[in-house]
C-alpha cells in the first residue's frame, strides 16, 4: 500500500472525531428511543456483512439505507455515534472472517478505521444538512445526496491515491455504476425512518424491501457474470476451431488491457475494452472451415468471407446488453488509421480508441503466433512491423503505449529496432497482410 494512501486512511479518523465532538453542542432531538437505536445499529452491522461485488473495484452493501434512517431519526451527534458503532461492529466481524478462496481476512484493521470514519463524516454532514430545515421530503433528499457525495467522494480519493488517478474520474465511474441501486436503497432508508419511528419492531419488517433490493442487485450481477462467461466460452470455441488460434482471444485481451492501462484510461473503459477484446473474433463462427483452416494465403473471394466476421460478431453481441458499448469495438477492430480497413473504411479518430487498441493487440498476437502460412515472427521483427504501420495501419499513440508494455522497450527503442530489421522485413516480403 502506498505510504500516502496509508496516511490518508489513518488520518480520516481525525475529522470524524472532531465532527462528532462539534455535533455534541447541537440540541438533542426529541426521539431517543434506546430500543430503536439498538435495532438500527444491529441492522446496520448485519448489512455490512453482505457486500456485493458490483465491479472489479466496487463492492456495495445495503447498510447505507440504515445509516440514512439514523440520520433522519436522531440528533446529529447521536446519529454519527450510531453509524460509527454499527460500522465498527460490522467491519470487526469481517476482520475476523477469512475469504475461503484466498485465505486472507475480508477486512484489515486499517480498512475498519477508514470505512467507519468516512461514514461518520458523511453521516455528520448529512445530519447537519437535514437539521438545517426546509420541507421534510426535500431535506431528506438533500441529506441523502450529501451522504452519498461525501461517502463516495472520500472513497474516490482513496482510489485515486492507490491508482495514481484523478479522484473525480473515479467518482464518476462509481456513480455511473451504482446510482440506481443507491437511489433505491436511500428511498428504502427514508421509508425505514418513517415507519420505524416509535415502532422499533417495524424496522425489522422494513428490512425486507431493503433485502429485496440487495438480492435483486446480487442476481443482476450474477446474471451479468454468467452472460459474459457464456459469450466468452463461445469465443473460446471459435478459437479452438483453429489450432493456430487457441487462446488467441485471451492473449489479445491481456495485451489490450496493458495498453489501455498504459494510456491511463478509466477503469470502466479498460474493462469495456477487455470484454470486447475477449470476444473480438466471435464472428468467425460463421466463417467456413475451409477458409479458416486454409494452408496458405486467402483468395480474394475467401478474404471477402473473412472480412464479414467483425459484422457478424457485432450482430451476435447486439443481443446482449452487457456488450452494448463493446460491440462497436468488435465491429471496428479491423479498421485502419488510413481508412483502408474494413468493414466500413473508417479513418483516424472516427475509429473508437478501444478498437484501435484491440487492433494493435490483435496484430501483435497474430504476428507472434504460428499461422498456417508462416511461422511466428520474432518479437523484434513483429515490433518492427508495428513501427512500419505506425500512423497508417495503427494508431501511433497506441503502438507507442504497446511498446512501453514490452520488457525493457520504449517507443524510441522500437523505432531503432525497426530501422535494424527493415532489410529483413523487405526480404520476407514485409507485409504481414491480414492479421488476427
């Protein structure tokens, strides 16, 4: 863990304590039902132990619904103390539990400290917002917005320190991923506050819709994962039709992710590129075996059949919402910067960046793998070929980023190597032709 990140996580306790102490000076609310406090704290701690992995970097649990109810029902200082105590208990249980897949504890003490502190800060500012006055519904909506903005914003800062990225960029990704679930949970939290006020037993009943939202999210995530796994399995079947392309799509996806990360693209876009790269050749399922397995160069007619696979792949992916954005990358992964690619003859910036990245990754893996009509090229020769097509077939910035991913290579080294291997490429006929 970077030292700056560790310092940030540890120091978050200070504003939580200062804010909690400052709130003690505010007048207490009329509601101080100890049984309702206990019930809500129990529900919050229990909810913490049921996180759902929404994305590779985002986990969500239903506890915020309970925290918002605390903010709406109790004095600011009381609400902050309840949120902190509930989270400490919930996170403490996670610290004791181990992930059976990895053997590591589900939470570390530093996670407990940061998560509890940031929620106390978010809850305190939300409580101050709510107590400022206005109509009840409008104040509750504003308090919920403040709670979410502060809570997710502090998370985004931690993510930025961890990944050396812009925290606002990370925050927009988080908000884009979970805003529907968050809105549903906060509405449930508002109803929980109204119904359970003076009736602690009903708080337990109100957890049913909260649990239903959580289950719906869980099933939605599971369905998405199962759909992606099924589509990727189809892509792998296509790769296995040709012994020369076994695991080709997996390799292209790995290279594409490295390029995208080198270009410092947002995590959400990197994942979109990975998904598209894993299935970029799915359309080859419609290419006849005699064309796919031909021992030698394709004729013009056979090449026209091969050129249909991006369109076919995009048509298949159009049936799956998970590939709503990625299908465009699959459709365009054989376009060229100079406009001589296919299927639409796009040029330059008209080609989506993700497609330009996949094109380089696809070409590299094709050149460095055995094919029916030639043996795999050496890395230096393949890199030289990328340099030869830099600015005509492939995006120069993407080629340079790819060169950075190679051990001990830089774009300048790559250009130097291109100069060295150019005579050899000429003797080989230079043109690698259709790759991928």
